[in-house]
């Protein structure tokens, strides 16, 4: 215990030194002129997927008109946010025309179309790490460009449901960082303030959604990879119950039997009402489909909250992020006459160790150091580190750091690792007993709104706020809840026990109804909901 305490103190001290040394230079970006995406002038872009799908089925709105509107918006904002890796705009427009022709000639009624093709005519954008046949599948790796030879399982389901893939979006190299940058596509910027990061690793998807250039998004989450960018860009992101959505066809993947317990593919959306729509389509079991669509009255639920992740190494949440928790608490207590209690989970103090070591201990994850497709092409961590120091490596600093951290973590003794697994199970039991089958935890998404890109370096321990729920295997919904004084999105997470996704979705929909949910960047000026 003493050694652990010393190690934590050294980590916190080291990160503080980095902050003192590098922070002033990183914050120089704030001297640049603030830019944000232009206002939306097409009302189609301000309608939910649920509403657009209904209007298409009723022949009130042409599919080609919808797809064309989103293509135009993508072309308009991408020069500013740099979120698109490769598009299929022409093919998407052609598919839209075919759907319009089908609707003119079919005898299928609206109810049957809704049942068999719930996404008919809807545009979907997809993170580049999720395979879309014929599209880029390099995931930001400069020296090994590749294209997907087949669709990932979730993409197949999207197409079968009538959805139209528009593009694949930017990620950090092999999804290995919380800022979206690689040496192929470059850096993705935040649509609310292009000086700031859109987060990662699903930063391309979040930036497009925040800009109003995407409606439905497929993302992935192993350490907050969908929820952090969703928070930074003011949209909803959901990490589903493990194994409710197939993770087949994602790069990187893993042959580790526990991979799907920690890693998830899930949706990001602008409208909380669209979460059940997309989740139902991509779910892989009847249990999941039922679990995403159950209804519950909020007055019949239990509510708990925390305003810190519990780890002494992670920083405290700033006042803007803390205020939204209390804002939601007051609303629930006033409107539904429920008591929102502060959770006392003593074992959350180990959240950093649990999330960091357990996630890094996952075996056989695809990387340049572990080329499962061609083992002879696997690289040495030491050699690649030396090449990077002499500006000779084609890889990014975070991707190389992953290899170093992975090697260090693998030195952890089996007995110590098993102890961590026991601690994990103990914390899971505490959550299960606290929340039951009708309780949720209101929890900070992060310590602050979107920071400047390189500030991810000394915030590495603060991502514990999201990583811990990957390690525990709980469903979580990130919800936008207004803006701070700098007109940057703020939000919070809603956590439930496995199999209780419908609880987090119900709260997300209540947040949207009450506090407005997503707002386009031009509307954020002068709007704050944190006080």
C-alpha cells in the first residue's frame, strides 16, 4: 500500500510538472482567433432521425433531398473541422434516388416499412476504425494504408435497415489517444471552437455531429473513446452493455476472450430520441433489443450522484462541470419528488489502477507492435521509440507510448493482476447493490469542457472518469447539458447496471426535453445552462 501511494504521488507530481512546463505553450493556441462552424440554414438538418425517417416513409420528404442536404453541410464544414477521411457522397445520392423510386412504386404500408427498414433513407457517418466495404480502413496508420474488404457487422445491419453510409471519419492512429490526430489526415478540430480538440478517439464523428453535418453516427469506446468527444462536441454518446452490440469488424480488434467485455461499438447522436432507434438496429440479440426499448417512469427510479471519480491522482471537476450535476439533481428532485443521494463508493479510490492496468493488460490487441494480420511486420517498441526520437518514425507519439505502457503493464505479476481483478469484482458488486435494476448514477464526464489539443498529455489520469466504466463493463450515456462561459459544451454521464441501458436512455431523453440537448455552434453564443 505504501508503494502504491508513493507511485501515485510520483505520477501526480510528474503530471503537475508537465503542466507547469508545457501548459503555457499549449495554451498559446488561445491567442488565435476563435472560429466555429457556420449557422445551419436548411431546416432538414435540424430534425431528428426519428422524424426524418417518418417523413420519408410517408412520402412527405424525399430521401435524395435529405442526403443532398447532409452532403452539402459536410462539404461546408469539413474545411474548418477536418473530420472526413473519405466520403462516398456520389454513391449515397444514387442510393437515395433508388429509395425514392422504391417508395413511389411499393405497396408496402408505412408500418411495415418502419418495421423492416427503420433507417430507410437516413444518412449514417462511421468512424474509420469500423469497416465499411471499399472504404479507407487505415485508421490513421501512415505506412500501411488499407481498405475494408467487407462491412463490419454493425454496418451490415445499418444497410439492411435502409441506412445510407456517407463517409468514414477521422481517428487518432489506431484509436490510441484522446485527441484526434494522425499523420495521414491530420488534426480534427472542435466545431464550437476550432482552437480546441474534438476529443478522441471518435473525434471525427463527434465533430461532424456537433457541426450538424451528421445525424446518426457509429463510434467505438474502449477508454471513453465515444463519450469524451461526445461531451466535448455537445452531443449524446452511448456505451452499451457488453456484448449487446457486435464488435466484429473493428480495427484494432483483439482475440482476447475479455475484449468485448471492455470494448464496445455504440452510437453517437444529436437527439436523445434517436438512441433507441439506432441501438435497436445494431443490437445482436433479442435481449438487447428489448433492453434498449423498455419504458420506465422517472419517479419510479433511484438516483445517485458523485462529483469526483474517487482517485487521488485525478484532478477535481471544475465548477462548470460540477454545476451541471447539481442542476440535474435539483430538476429531478423538484419535478419528480425523488431524492438524489450522494453515492459513497469507497473502492472508487482505486479507479485509476483498475481502469489503467486492466485495460492495458488485454492481450493480442492489434497494433504496429502486434500485427495479427502479418506477424512478420510487427515492430519493436524499442526500435520505434528510438526512431521517433530521431524524427524517423511514421507513427505518432501516443501510439508509441501505448507500446511502452503495454510492455510495462505486462511486467505486472500474475498475483497482482489477479488482485486487481478481485478489486474490480468487489467494486462491481458495490455498484450492483447500490443501483439495482432501477437506479442510475449521475457522474462527471470529465474535469472540464474541451481543452487545447496537446493538453491531453497531462490530462491522461483524468480520463479515469470515463475509463473506469469500461473496466467495470457498465452501460453509460453521455448527455450534453448546456455551455460554459466560453460557449463550450458541458455534460455529464448517466451510469446503470449491465442490462439497464433503458434507464440511462430515459434520463438522457429527460435531459434533452428539459435542457435542450444539442445546440448548433452558432446558437451557443450567450447560452449557459450551468448556473
